[in-house]
DNA sequence: AAATCATTTCGATATTTGTCGAAATATAAA
DNA sequence: TTTATATTTCGACAAATATCGAAATGATTT
C-alpha cells in the first residue's frame, strides 16, 4: 500500500499511467512525451513497476510497458472504506 | 490533485484518516495514538487540511479534527477513469 | 566484428520531507 | 493574574527523492 501511494505521488508518473491507458508503449516512446531525460523516466517506470501499477515485457531491444489496473482496485477499496 | 496524493503518501497521515473515520478527535487525542511528537502530528494534520482531507474547528483550547470525504470522491473518479 | 539504437545503471547534486526540541500562542483554571 | 493545558510555529537536521550526464548493458543492423 505504501509503495502504491508513493508511486502515485508524482505528476509525471500519474501522466504515464494516463498515457498507458490508451495503449501500450515502449520506454522510449513514453520518454518522448516528457521534458525530462530518459534515465529519469526509466526510474519513474521502475517505481511504477515496483508498485505493480505497470508491467513490462521485453520485445527485442525494446521494453514495452502496459498499465496494470488490479492494484487500482485495492486503492479504491481503501478509499471506499474511508467513506463507510 | 497533486497535494491530495502528497497528503496520502504517508502511513501516519493515512492512519489519521482511518481514525477520524470512527469519530472526530482533538489534535492531542490523535497525537496520543502515535509514537511521534505533537509537532510532527500537527504538521501532518496541516498537510491533510491543505488537501481538504480533514477540516478543523476550534473548541475552546482544543482543535477538533474531522474527516472530509468530498476529496476522496475526486481521487476515486481519477482512478476509475484509469480503468475505463 | 563494428557500429548503432534502446534502455538501464551509476554517481552526484539540489530539493523535499519527516522528525525533533524549544519557543510561541491561545484558552482555561486556580 | 499567575499557572497549567492544548496546539502550533520555528529552526535545525537526517533521510528520501527527482533529476542529470556519463557509462554500461543488451539487441539489431551493416
């Protein structure tokens, strides 16, 4: 839970999730959407993966990232419990 | 949005929300639940209030904090949109 | 095999953040 | 009007974090 909220606590990481909602993308394509260096994006992707918010699959020299919504359900459950 | 996720990115602050779910409490009573100093809890409460996750009302020398769930809806909306 | 491309790792740095004790503020009680 | 109680503000510090350029790794192409 801790690591999920940590992963969500960054505008770039949240935007990455929104981008991946549309379609899976390579690390490079994701990086092109932002004004920060590739190492930085790589680090953000690593945090998102640690939180299981994204998953990655190697395709040749590319790494394709995709959104993983199963953890989103857990957060929503926690939030819903706050309202009950 | 940024400040809400920042506020949620701390185990103590999340536990404060869970405690306030049961009943409104004074700053001191909240502080007694944790192993950190009162200034620290006061700071956490300040962040939660900035995010509008709690509201505070002064009652004599006490300050009573209460949970505010309206912002929770916004987070859930953002999360739900991720799944659609 | 050498050169190129995609991605990550490394080392360093500036900023943010959680925490503390002491001091300040505000209300209540004696 | 002192004294006590509740809470916040202040100043400082250590740990965590986002970012960068350079180097390393892994895969493709020539």
